[in-house]
C-alpha cells in the first residue's frame, strides 16, 4: 500500500455503519454483528481494477480479507489478450495485488465447471436459435454458486465482488439495487441472484463511479489502476463467437433457407448461429440488395427457426414486440410471484443491458410469466434477459427477471 493511502471509510455501504445498532447488536460497515477484524470476507479477485479495489478497501477497514481467483479458461491468445479476464495474466495480476495488500490468495481451477455450465450452454443456446448472455450464466452457476460454497468452506461471513450494484437490508433479508452510476450499473447481469446468496454477498462499489475506483487504485498503489476492463464474452479470444460454437459442437452450422415473413424463400444461409434477431447487415441475400426487398426496403432478421434451419426476415415493423413470455423466472422482490394481482403489476423492465428501464406490466397467466411493454421494442431476442425493477428511477430495487422465450 502506498504512503498516500487515505484513511478510507467503506464506500457504498449497504447497511448501518459500525457503531450503530440494530436489534441490540453492533453492526460493522458490512451489516454484520462483528468487529471488522473478526469478520472474514472472501473477495472474488478477477485480476481487474474493480475487485482489486474492493480487496484494498476492505483490508484498509481492518477486515480479515481472503482473495480467491477462479481460473476459468486458458485459450492461448486469450490469456494475454487486452480485456480478457480469469486467465493467465489476470491471475498473475490478482496474485500481485494480494501480495501488495498482504492478504492470503488462492487460485481455484474451475475450468471444467466453466466449460460445462457456461461455455457449452452458450453454444447450445446459439444452435437453438437463441442469443445467450454468458455473464449471467457465469454469475448464476459459477461465481454465486460454486464460489459461494467455497467462501462458506473458508469460513466467510461475506463474499464481496467488484460488481457495480448495491444491496441493502429489507424485511426479506437483503435487497438488490441498481448502482449509483447508471453507466456502470450491472444489475441486468445479476437478476438471477437468489435471496440466500444475497445474504452473504456484498458489493462495495455500488456508490462509486468508475473514475473514482481507478483513483482509489492509484492511491493504494495498485499496478492494475489503469488496466482495461474485461470484455463481455471473456472466453472468445478472436471475437468470433461462431468459432467457439463450432469447436464445442462440431457441425453446429447447418445450412438452410432464408425465408421472408410472407413465406417466400429468398436465399440460403450457412447456419442460424451466424444470425441474431434484428440483424440488418450480412444477411447473404446477394442480388436481393444486401438485405433489401425488390422495392429497396431494408430487411431484418425477425426470427430464427432452428428446428427447421430457417432464418426468417422481414421489414423493420415486423421486429416490434409488445408482449414478452419468460422462462426460469427468479423473484427477489417483496413477497413472491403469487402476489402478482390478476390485472398485473406495474414494473420497469430492461430487455438489454445498454437501455434504461421502461414501463411495463408484469402478469401471471396460466402459470406462465409474461411482460407487456408500454412501448414496443425492436429486436427482442430469445435467450436474452428481461429484468424487473420497482420503477425506472436511479437506484431502483431489482425485483428479479427471467429469460425471454421464443415468440410463438
């Protein structure tokens, strides 16, 4: 730690600070009824600036910090690629930070679990005509599941990560809330977090902008202060996800027809894995005008019929969606899904991580969960997430979410 390190108080505190009492017990800044020195916190250290700062801040407050890094893959060029995570150089960086902070550090080989639960699921989803979100799967099946169990085995009172999101005490235990910095908010990727996991999880960066996190890293003298952020699909070294799919599932790219929504066959494709809903360019229609009708109207991918090996295209208006059906819904709001009234519940939803929450009605119909959007949205893709919020305000509570089912 550098000589310029300030006496920091925990930022983004999601519980009463030390010295205040709740139910007659003294709580530390993590909302745990122990002194910091008696509170063991396992920090998931990816080797990036965010998780490194989390470890440094907790150490500065006097917590018993243990760093854990997961080796998730080792794909040659990916281990030294700018923006990669959880591979060779990143493990070195995490180890370097832990040594500088004077905390124990463990590297756990989770490659086979990551391949089984994230990479292969990613490939199967694309073959089925979906557009999966591997970051959600990694959080759901690796970081907040296997790592969760590892933290408990290490005697942790809390598991802290560098995600930009907050948790606070609520009557049900702890609630999840959007980050203060809307541009960095990662709540879209964490909707599948369970209540049991939230009881252990802490997110110290929820109130901090990225620029301040980097400055804190400099103040602590961390070598990763200016390190590039990790990319969304960390296990795709070339940036071509289809290469990974075809390696994991040989023969996945099966050719078929490109069909207009009116039934006309317009051409052939080399595999539905090469297309996504809303795609405009690269449709492979040749003389049809590089994605245009004979009248010069643009064409878009509006549906992927994997069972029939068909890519369905149509005009932009065919992309508009108002009603979204969901599967594998996770609820972490007040009460449970059975409390939704027959007429539905007003919520705000996000169908993409890059868009702000918009008004919608959440309903239960015949045992299924559906969302009616106040304003239709283009390019709604099966396999993507629909995340529910209490409202569209900054710092809104996350109520849960589910994965989008294919349109009928």
